């Protein structure tokens, strides 16, 4: 395996791992929460098929 392929495969595995951990931790990849002192705003992007 060439060094470039080796680097790209490591990068791909790293990105997939981060996405999976984010999904497991937050429950949704499309969720944004902004908190400031006692106020908070949460937004979710939903995808409906149909």
C-alpha cells in the first residue's frame, strides 16, 4: 500500500469514527444546541421520506 493510500484510509476511518461517536452521543447528527447563561436554543433538521 502506498503512503498516500495509507494516509487516506486512516483519515477515512477517523472521520467515520467521529461521525458514529457523535451520532451515539447526541442521538442526532442534525441537531444544534446553543446555550447562553439561562437561555438555550435547540434546532433539529428532520428528513421525511415519502
